[in-house]
């Protein structure tokens, strides 16, 4: 399956990034009319899966000291949504990392 990958730099504590990113990953799933989200964090890495339309989608998130990366595996039939998915991930990660005064 083709993968959509987005990395966003940060200058925050990695554990704080995990806390901030989780609800925004959930929001991204909801934005794409996803349901049955399963997400499990192990330290600073997460594996997740959900269903959207007729597709089963899986992905991962990885928080390092200076960036968060999200990879989503899209079925071939969903590749027409690749750009939308990439933009949504980028937008939601940037919102998650924004200073609270700006959110």
C-alpha cells in the first residue's frame, strides 16, 4: 500500500507532543468520516487503524526530540485522496504543536 508521510518539527518536550498530538490524530480521523479508531501509544510511538468509507486504513506516529512523523498507509483505491490526507495531517499536527495562546 502507498504511504503518506508527514513530519513536522517541534521544540517541545516529546512527552508533551504525544499528549498534544493524540486528540488531533483523532480529529483527523473524524474529518475523514473515520470510525472504529484503535490507537495505542507505546512510549513515543503509536500504531493506529480505522475505517473510512469502504477502506481500512492504518498508520503510525513517532515523536522524536525534534519532530513528529505520521505515516498513513492508503489503499490504492484511496490514492485520489492522498493530497487531502497529507494536508489534513500537516494542518492538525501544526495545530497540535501551536502554543496554547495561539490555539
